C-alpha cells in the first residue's frame, strides 16, 4: 500500500554499499539463502553483488578498502564481511553533458574515471562514500515525477535540496554527531513516522497521503 513510484531515467537508480575485500561470495550465498536474486559483476575494477529491494530499488554491495570503517557489531554477520556504510549512488540521465557540468562546477566533484557510458565522480576527500556514478542512458523511459515506494527520494536534515540538470534530487546535508539518533533514541528508530516540528499540525494529513506501510 501507499504511493507507488516508477523507477526510470533521470533518477537515482540505486544505492552502493561498501563491504570489505573478499566479502562478495559471502553476500551472494547469504542473499541466495534468503531467496533473494543476485548477480556478481565488476565495474571500475571493483567486485560487486547486485540485488533488488522488494520495492525494486537497486542495491549493489561493492568490495572496497574499508580501513578505518566498522560494521555494526550487534549482528550475526562476521566483522570481516559486514557492510560498513555507503559507497555511493548510481544515477541515469538522458543529457550527460549538463550533468557533467553540474557535477564538476556546482557539486565540487572530480571526474575520476570513465567506462563505457558511465562516468565516476568523487567528492571531497574522495574514495568510498564520496562516489556518484552517472550513466548516459538514451533508451530507458522517464521515471515517475512523484516520490513513492520503488524510487529513491534523494541522496544524502539541516540541508539544501538541489534539482540536478538530469532530474535526480541531490541533498547537501550537514552531518550530525549523533546521526539518526538526533531525533529518536537508537532502540526506537523506525518504529514511528517522524514529522518535522513545523508540520506537526499536518501530521495526520501527511500520514494519510503516504498511506499504510506494511513492513
């Protein structure tokens, strides 16, 4: 139930999560054991495992240098196999020239590598967690303009939203020391819908528009 989005061109296509070198086989086996279809491939000399969330959003687990980054310790995943955080995002666009200008001129990113129709950009200190991969896609139909289940809302709350030339919504956000725990206690995260204080009076209206969430 809820608002459905249609994944398509000029959108964020999916999320890339960082895993330690050599962890791909573990994740392929784990996903398969849970009846989740997955496929192994390489891009930019990185081993990856691709799969789809039940809502159709693409997830890639990417082997990369994870030095100085740590997995969540309250899990049955071995520490040398676990996900350590974001690696980057993937975006498809129809007009690559304008998006390239935006990434390098407005988003302060460097064009790090290029392979086929895909350009790889890195921000700030560069490396894992700073990566945006943009693919020039002239075939896929435009995705839905509404935000809903099955499409990525934005990438990154003290923040500024930017509509990129390609259509994907980017967010320049401030990192908080407590991260998600700024608004709710860690043991209660995701147990209720959080609404910004200025929209408290519209809470019921907002929730009604989202619809029932079954998870």
